[in-house]
């Protein structure tokens, strides 16, 4: 009998609940529960604390459920639960996936095989290779953006770097998956159904396409989703203009129409005159 599974079951915890309490991804929890040697020492400690009833159990966002409601309860384009799912995904990437790779837990895997970088077009990762400084900076931004989301701030709402907006594109489908398949993890955050108020549509917890559309309207970089699409015809031009090493640099963004200009579809009226 697996002793770690037995301890979890004695506490009446499901694997998703245990993973949340540990502040790790469900996949990481399952790896630890099956064989602790497959995860880093830091992750082992977090998982062990969950099944050790004599120790305090904390989640990265254990105290944030009410904060998500306060920050996003009146927002028409993002619900508190959706915000909670996005922040949780970002924190898990920083703490377990990228963190484990930097600590040697993924020592046999290249960086492009580690979430969230698995979702990027491989041409991006050719530029990055296994650069640990780049990965550390990515982890830093995951933590920072996760905390901002809990406070009611999105990368689209303030000056920052391109990578922060890219994180939104990477996190959206995974956050949707978490909220759908692990709904019990977010049950302490008030749910929301679609509604209308003074001709304003308030999205419901299941309306992720509308969230993506709203983010697209608010984005400062037209190309914020380009690196996520496999074989996007404009990615080569984007990479030529902006090496991934510069994606953490503060900037105002490329602005509306950048992709059209890159594709040669827009008319330069100044030159025309």
C-alpha cells in the first residue's frame, strides 16, 4: 500500500485538494505521491506538510478567495473564479514547473518540455535554448503577475513588458481547464452566471472566449498571442523585431495595427503623402 496515498485518504483529501494545499500542480502531486524522488526537495517538503497534520498547511492563495471577489466582483469581462484560476496557474508554473526545472527536478528535460513553455512555438525556444537566467526571469514574472491578478490588476492595465501579456495567453486555456475539471478547488470563491446591467454584459464563469476577446481588445501588443499559435506566419517577423531576451524589457507596446504593418497589409499614409 502506498503510505502517502493512505495518509491523504485518512485526511479525506482528493488529489486536487491536496495539490492545492501544497501549492503544486496536480501532475506534480501525483508524481510525488507515486514516487517522492521524482520531484525536487522543496516540492517534497510542501507535499509532505499536507499529509503531516502536526504542521501548518498553506496554499499560495489560501487567503485570497475573498480578495478575488473584492477585486473582480464588479468586472464585466472577468469573473472572480476566472481570476483565481489564472493566478493559481501562474503561481503553480513559477513554484513547481519552472522552479523544479531550475532546481534540477527536470534535469533530464530541455526547457521547451517544461510548462508553460510547452505551449510556445518551438521557434521561440530555439532562441532561448536552456538559458537559466531567462527561465528565472520568467518565473519572477509568473509570481509578480499572479499577485497582481489577486489585487485586481492585469498586464493590459498598466505599463510593463511583453512577456506579461504573453503569460495571459498561455494561462487562459489552462485556467479554463482547472476551473472546469477542478471546480472544487475554487468553491470558496463566489460563482457567477452571465448577466446584463445597463446594456453591459457581465461574463459568467464558463465564458472564456469572451474573456479572450476582452483581453485582445485591451492588449498593448497586437502580437500577444502570436508565439502560442503553432507555425503562425508572422512569428518569424515578430522574432526578428523582438528577440525573446527583450520580452522582459519595459515598453509601451507595439500598438494597434502592428501585425498588419508587419504583414504589409497597412498603408503608410505618411509615405503616401
